[in-house]
């Protein structure tokens, strides 16, 4: 079971955590079927899937009840959206496709130091000076259970990665989106190329230099095992949609071929 503090501690100690992306699930009822025996965290997709703050609140509440850490991938490096998503109940924010340091800093600030904003937030980010010691203690206590994930999904982001890491006091993980990254490299979806492997190694080397774990969003076991082999510790495997599709294909292929399962006593005992 991984609440945000335990998840952060596991990663800081060099361990691995495992999660998936929720693309199709859009309700608390469906999210409640997820099991913390297998999932340490789940990323709620809100960049490419439509999500209201009400839905995010319902889903994060359901995940919290299952002791699964919730991270929301927001639409862009937007501090207002980051702050609103934290207010809606997210344990963490994944800021996608980030290249600009100022956007990164403000998004980090609204994740870690929400509800501080405006001139006071900028002062904290630029100088480390809070409105008061009481305010600092209050905000840092709240931030212990929050996560900030930086999306590195382009060549300029990789080239600027070390500067971005050093621009804020803490980054809990680096997210790599293979489709965006390979497209930026000029080799769309060529995930078996040496160029792709080399850039992943570079991202992991730079990030782990600062003890920051990397998550690479791969959709199948072969590619997720490749992520692990490269040194990914923030393991992000597939999505609810891809896993459901794979399971339907596997089960019905076997049923149509008349293949009998050797695991008759395993799996759910209800069809819902």
C-alpha cells in the first residue's frame, strides 16, 4: 500500500514503484476496483482525456480509499490548472511537455506551496523567502504528501533537463512520453531504434545524478521490461484501456481456439 509519503520515501531510498494510467476510467465506482496489492499509484489522464474537476475529485477520493497515490497529468505547464487540480484532491501533478523554466517553476510552486500564489509565490520561488516562518512551516508540512512530476517529451527539454532540475528545490519524478519524444527527434514511434535507447539512457543518467526516478510510459510488457533494464524506477505500465484491450484479446482468442486455462482457481470470482 502506497500513500504519497510512503511512495516518495520508497523512491528516495532507491526503490521502485509501479503504476498505470487511467485513460478510460472516469468515475469513482470504476476506480474503486483497482487494487493496491498491485498498484502503488495511478496517473489520471487529463491532458488527452476530458476531465472535470468534479471527476478528478471523485477519482482521487476513490484511489485514496484504496491506498493508491493519485497523480494527475494536466493539460499543460499551467500553474492555475496545477493549483486547481491539487484543490480537487490530487496527490500529485504531472506537468506535460515542459521546456520553459518559468512555467516549470510556477507549476511546481502551485503544486508544492498551494494556496500561495502571485507575488508571494514568486518570491518564494526566486529567493526562498516565505511570508513568515509560520507560513513556511504550514506549507512545507502540506507539501510532504505532494508530488511534482516533470514531463520531458522533446529534444529541447532533454537538452535543458539539468537546468530545469536545478531551477526548483524538488522534483519527484521525470516523465517520458515516447510518442511526443520520438516525434520531436524526427523518428515518430521508432521505439526500437538506437537513437531512442540512447536518449532514454541520457535522461535516466541526468535524472539519477540527482536521485530523481524516471517513468517511461510504455504500453506492453516487452517495452516496460526494457524501461526497467535501462534503470527506470517510477514504473509506468500501460493504461486501463490498453490493459483491457490486451486481456479481451487474450481471453477471447483462447476461448475461440478452445484453449483451456491452467489457472482455473485464480482471478476474480465475479463478472463485475
